[in-house]
C-alpha cells in the first residue's frame, strides 16, 4: 500500500487495489502528447503472446515475458539499463496445458519482494534488489491443464493467486500463501464438491470438473477488507452434461462459475457472489477484472465495483453489499434481451441458447466476449471507463464429451462470424452512471490492447496492428500514434523518475487465440508479426 500510494510509481498490476489503471501524472497531457518520442526499448528475448504490464518501484522497472515467464527483468526505469535477469526452469511441455497461450501478464511487489506466478503451476518470490530466488511454492499441478498467467494479489501478509483451466475441466480455486515463506494459509474452491453448500446447482458430481477458475487479477477494498475476483466458464461447454441443456435450468446454475466473488482475505471465505451468466452455454467466462471506484449515483456517493463482462453487459454493483445497481449492454449482445437487476438473471433469447439437439446461430458476442482479459481503465476526472471491446459473433452446437485429465473438455463447435457494423473491435468510452457510450474508436480487428488513463486527460491504448496511441480522454481524438512492429494486447503503464514522466508498453502479438476464430483469426495473425519488446516513451 505504501508503494501504491506513490503517484510516481506503478506498484500493482492495475496501478492500485481498485484496478483503475488511472495515474494522476500529467506532465504528458492532451496539449503536448504529439511530442512523445522513444527513450529506450528492451528486447524481451521471448516470442508468442507478450501480455505483461510492467511494475515500477522507485527507479526500477520490473517486466516479465511470455513462456511462463521465460525471463523477469529488472531495469533502470529511466534508461533501460539492466539490473538483473531471472530465468526460471519452465518445463518444455507447458504449451499443451495452456489453453490460450504461454503468456504472463506481469509480476507483483510487496515488502522488498517480487512475486511471479508461473505456467508450471508454481509461485516464486524473488528479492527485488538482486533477483535472488527466496522461495517457490507449488500452487497446482499444471498437467491437469492449470497454468498461472496473471500476477497474484498481495493483501497484508498473504499472496493470493488463482490459476487457469476452465477449458480442461479443472476445479477452480483461490489460494493464499505466506508472503514471508510461501506456506499455504488457505484454499477456497470456487466450485462446490458434492455435499458442500451450492453443490445442488450441479448435476450429480459434475462440479468436480466444473471449471470456475480464477485466472485473471483480483481487486481489494481495504475499507471493507474484501477481495474481489472473477471466475471462469463452467466445464464442459456442453450444458447438457452439468445442467438441463436448455434455458429452464432452474437451480442448476453451476455455482460459482462465470461469477464475481467477494472474499474475506483472512480466511478465504466467500462473503457473497454475483453470477453474471448462470448455467453458461457460450463460454462467457466471468473472469474479467473488477474495477473499484466511488461514484455519485442518484446523488449519493456509492462504493461500486464495475465489470465489463464477457457476456456483453456492463455491471455496476455496490461493492459492500453485492446489490446490483445497473447492468446494461456496452456492445451488441443478442443472447439476452436484458439483464434484470431484480431477479439477478438475464432475460434470454431462447433461440440463442445452444444445447443438445438445439444448435444456435448468430450469437453475439462470440466466446472471446464483449471484452476479454485486456484491462479497462477508469478516469475519475472524466468519469469514463475505457473498454477495449470486441464485436464478433458465432454459431454454436454441442456434442458428447468425456473428461480426460489434461485434455480439452469442451463438447462444442463454435464457428466465428463478424459482428454487425463492419468493424470487429472498438475502444469504448463508457459512462457508468448514465450507462451509455460517450465516444468510441472502431477497429478492423478484435482483441486489441488494454488501456491506461491519466491526469493529463489522456488514454493510452494499442491495437493488433501494433499502433500505440495517445488519445484525448474526453472526446476520443487520436493525438499521437506510433507503430511498434507487433500486435499489442498488454495494458500500458506510466511513471515518473526524477521529475520526468514516462509511458511504457509491452508488445508481442497473440499467437494461440486466433486458432479459435477461423478466418477472423487468420486476419489477426496477418496483421503483424510476432514480437517481444518493451518500449518506453517521454517528451523530448
């Protein structure tokens, strides 16, 4: 918390515990952003999906690479001069257990230590000064299809992490380890086993392979002492295995998948939950980050959490009570007419719910969601949330499937289609109080980069062609753009050293995901070559 309170640094994945990705720095602003120039670049020496947001603590920048990570670098944040390099021994076979590529989205910091989750299911603590390995703990057996791709969340003396594997039929959980020595302190399964509360929301014992993995980043509210985390899709994708196979699922909602969980960080106990997509039939993974802010709603200052869900709805809820405030579509979504905040259920279009003997056509959004893992940001000065969204649809039909450890557990075919309007991606500036789009930038491809917003009235965001841009936060005008040679998915960061503000971005086009997306995937691959570099800019 001390590191996060320094406005010059970037101490947590989302800049702060609320994952706002807002920096108050304003030396670079909408008046002078056109003068940005490259200060240095660093080759990450690793290809495929590079998705890391660097951390900056004091004058040191920490960045991880793809391949689990292949390397973690500590460099001088102002010059790029390397201080140390750490290279873990990642097994050669991790790719087959990593659903959606051998990515790593960054490291965490606390108490003079750097923490990194790994593709081989391990969690490592390094000395931040020297890069020396302090401890390594096993979180999960990666050979069941569970890799760690996102940074852990540090709350006081606990390092909390989840893992992936919803596509492999794993049983999701969150685990807390001692910051000091890596000992396991608690484990909370996100899917109940037979006999546990909520197990009656699963058909038979199907929850034991029910997914619900918490593979992205968590948030934390110190006032209520609550951790928030999103959970993934249920397994398998064929709803007839674990629920009724149609929209009359009743109590077979498959808790706690495709949900937002509020958790006591001291014990791991689930305080309350919101299930965005009960008995999910579309792979509407509910794992997207929870953004915490205080908004003036109906005249009252309200502590909220915000989530741009894969299912196409933008959820705003009271983060202290879990009471839903609003749920409106931020992208074109036709699987449901609306999401009713009173019943806490979507009013579905039955034609768009696939199941046994009922293939469905032209479902929007596609399984990559209205928004995928790429982080959104919130600017308290403009009151807007900046969402890297997708406009892709699909057909869906299910097939029989049997669980086999370490192998995809899907049971579905899902041909991809473009969304309406002649664009496939869109950077959306969203007003979470008025529930409307204020401005947007349309993109010819989906799966574009995460966002950063600043006190200088700026939004920074990249796209799959490799164009990195500074954008006016109020009106969406592009003020500066630079092509960086490979597609961008990562969220940018900004920081200041000795009074000079810098903006940093990691590039490296996604490699595995396009295989899920047919002809659209081929266009994504053709847009830019693979890469792996850190670029840092400042006013020169």
